[in-house]
C-alpha cells in the first residue's frame, strides 16, 4: 500500500510538515501527473490564529464525482479505479452514442482477457479492462492503422461520458485504490 503526503516547507524558517492524504479520496490517479486543478480541488491554505498559513485538505459534504481521463496524447480514454461491471456499462453507453446495436460488439483479442471490440463502420475500437489496475481503457484496436477518426470519436465519447459522470451517474461502479 502506498502512502501519500504533501510536504509544505518554509525555506526562510527551515521548517516543514507533512499533510498525509488518501489516494482514493483525492481521486489521485498518478502522483507523477498532479495538476494545479487537482491540487486546488483537494487542498487549501488556511490562516491560523498565529497568522501563519497552513496547507489543509478541503472538507467535502460529498467528494467530487469520479471522472475519466484522456491519456497517451489523448488517444486513449481511461476510467480508474473501476469494477469490471463498468466495462459493460460503458460499452452500452458507446453503442447508444454511436447508434449501434449489440451486433457491433465483437470478441476480444486472443492475446488479451477482458477485452471487447466495438465495430463502427471500418473502425474497430477496443474496450479493455486491466484487472491488475482496476482500469478500463477505450482506444482504437491496436491492429488497425492510425486514423484521425479514432481520436475524434474517442474524445467525443470520453467527453460525453464525463458529462454523465459529472451528474453522478455510474459512480457506484468506481472502486478504490
């Protein structure tokens, strides 16, 4: 299990402290890619009675909803950490968005478990659940040649799904780190 903390440090006084935080409660997917937006969402500076500012975790009545993210130069849409049931829920969402039927779902690759493919005209998308990381990725089928249509559709679907997630839908299919 990993433990995370912010370490504010006052170099003038040569003093610092640690502020431990929960990976799941802060929705931190990857500590190597922390953004200012993420920091401002989950942390705040509060002035104490001594006039000093200290970094604190924001208090929420309800944690912000989980969101998917675009990775690999925005060519892949990823949802994590999720239960495997998210794969079918997201496949149904994709079918609905692209006006497709269940016949457009094809078996996965013989080299991968927990993968389904979705055919959309000449395009073939992979929806792959990576069990070790509780991660679901939506991407072009790796055997198909690059085509800018893939990026456009992945972005369109990912943004539409994030809109639904921001309304609180599908949140029960997220797990914890």
